[in-house]
């Protein structure tokens, strides 16, 4: 069992930055393919960024490439999402997901990001 807790969300002006954190307990997060998803009001859940369990390879949605960076700190059992050049369309609840198999995955409770002037 893995418990995930996201933090770091908030209100930021367009062009600003935020760093989201996903803290894991109960298991070693580095074993899991870990992703950040987001859900904006009235929209489907969207995969934002992912990082592999080994090798550190990353994938990004086209909408965030060049602006967002996903990373791990295995010593702290955490995954981060650095978000720069934020836009109003980045406003959403952001969720951390740890995936091991089609029948073994975990979600955090989410953290709200609002980009507005």
C-alpha cells in the first residue's frame, strides 16, 4: 500500500512558477512509474508528465513541454513537478499517480493550482 500526498499548489499569476511535491509513504516510490495528472473544471483528466522507475526517462504532454519538469528525489521518496511560465489554462487540480501494474496503482488527493491575474 502506498499513500501519496501532494502539496505546493496555490494561486499564481500568469507567467509565474510553482513546484508541486508528491510525498510517498508505505513503499519506495522509485519502484513505481510515477505521473502527474490534472483535471480542470468541466474537462477530462489529462496526463501531464511521467517519470520511469529506472533510468529517469520522462514524458510530457505537448501542452506543457518546455515549461514543466518532472523529477525524483529517491532519498526523500518524493516526486516533483516544477511548473514555469504558467498559463490560465494550467488551472486544475493536480494529482500524483504511482503505477506498478494494471491492477496496482495509487492516487493522491490532489492539489489545486490556479493561474489568474
